[in-house]
């Protein structure tokens, strides 16, 4: 199968491409390398340096498109609202139009922020609009478009520093640098942490199976941990210190998978444990 992955040099995209190439698929990545890295390139895949908003420059002969390209963190979106809207909203519309013209199936990377107040941050609002654009194109043009909703992804090749690093990656770097772990707010906010291998398996099943979901496939473990509890896991492994910092805008109190549809209808099952992952870091 000929497959296109937007954001294919990023964290999730690289892991997905590695899985697809091993499965014998013909895979092309487009990435503007704002968050992706050429060091992530997987042998056997084709890489094109291209912003997702310029996707129309590609030949439209793909069977399946995974749209992962996005500016993907809450806090940077407050400082970069225009860039976030351009990537996450305009880019998603361009991808939907591309699949309309080539009649490909589209799997869109949604976000668990959909369950909170969409106006809590530019990021949350743009991911909300991204899902709505996908639903619009599916209803209006009868396209095969599915939404995969991610929950706090961690694992191999995640970003380890900078403003787009998530908590597990950021803490790994702080430990390596001999610094205390920083906990934002009171640490009682809870997150459904999902390993990237489970996300990749879910994306593959959504892309390959003929099942359709009227809303979104929830790719979370169904278990959430407070940030303080995650610190205890790191403390057990690294004997590290912690420091609390003021709470930040857009910091949800909890994320948690809301249904079992992916498990019951796709046969998907999250198998990786955050605790086991931290133990072997």
C-alpha cells in the first residue's frame, strides 16, 4: 500500500513509519522539520521536506494518509497562536482537500484536549477545529476519514528538551543534567500516559480496518496517574529531587480515555506500562 505520513520525521511519525516499512508498505513522509529531525529518517521510506500547507504539490496517488503534522503542545501555543492556527487548522484543511482529490483514506491525529474547554488554549482550540474539519469533509464529500485521539504519548524518540518536550521526556533530561524534576502546579493533575508503540498499533488498525467511528477512536490506556505519582516512579528509579512551579494556563486537571471502542471494535489493546518503562530508563 502507498502511504503518506505528514510530520513523518517527528516523534510519533518516525515510530509509525518504522512499523509500516517493516510491514512492506511504500511510505512517504512530508515534514518541515520544525519539530522533526533528519536523524529520525527510517531506511526504506522516502522523505520530502515540505510544509503540510503545501501538500497539494505532491502527486495525489496515495491510498492512505496519516496526518500527524502539528504544533503539538499547549504552552507554546499561547506565544505562537498564528503559527499554531496555520499548522493545525489551515494545514488540516489542506490535507482534507488533498485526500478529497486523490480519494485516499485519512487518519487524523486528534487530541485528548478535545474533552476539555476548547477555548482554554490556542492548541486545544485548533485541535478541536481540526476534528471538526475532518467531520465536515467526511459528511460533505463522503470521504473515508477517521480521527485517532491521542493521550499523553511517551516512549522511544520523544522530544527530550525545549518547549515541545512533554513531561516524561523533559524529566529524563533534567535527571541527566543533575537537576531536580519540575512539577507544574500542585501535581495532582492526572494524565492517561500511552506508550508510542501502542499508539502506532492503534493507528495501523484504524488505517487498515474498514471500521468507522462517528466521533473518534480513543487511544488511551484507560488509567491515569497524577503527576505526583509519576514523580514517585521516577524517585524510585533515580532517587531524584523535585521542585514545584506555578500552575500554567491551559493545564487540564485530568485526561482519561472515555470509551472502549478501539478495544472492542478494532481489537486494539494497550500493553505498555508507564511504571515498567521508567524502571528501565
